[in-house]
C-alpha cells in the first residue's frame, strides 16, 4: 500500500474509530487541565491556545484569527494534519511534534488519560 493510500484511509476513517480505546466522558475530565488555554465549543473563541472544536482531521495552524507560532504555521503549510496518531504524539510531548512551538504544556504521560482525551477530542464534531 502506498503512503498516499494509507493517508487516504486514515483520513476517511470516522473520528470514533480514532478513539476506540478511550472514554469520552473521562476524557472531558482530563481536558479540564487544558481549559486554562483552550475552548472546545463550536464557533468558540480562542484563548491562549486555539479552540479545539473539530480538531481531529484539521490541518494544523488553521483556526481563523488565532496567532500561531511561526513553527506551527510552517508545519501546517507543509501539511501537518491532526490525525489521532499526531494528536497523541503532540499531547504526550508537544515539543517533539512542534519543536519551536509556543505550547508550554510539558505533556500528558498517562496512556489511559491520553486514550480518554483522544475519545473526547474525537467527539467534538
């Protein structure tokens, strides 16, 4: 299978499939530690961080009106898209995905919490 075929299959998968191992309700509780900077309501304002409504499948650096770091804008222009795998990596260690980004969060290390958070983020559509 070519890389493009794999990418197309990932992009076509329903968001619920991305979060099959997590509990969205528990993930909403995990998200409480993100609320200082992010909102999740449709059409909601951005705070210190961008609004995360419909984040799964969205190209990085594209929330209208949010001032992203130069590194995040570059990566988004190069095609960085928030797939489940990419979001997991970013939540676990933001600097590993966007080395010169402005996210100050050090990362979420508990795998159960990451799974739950991914289920919650996938439900935002």
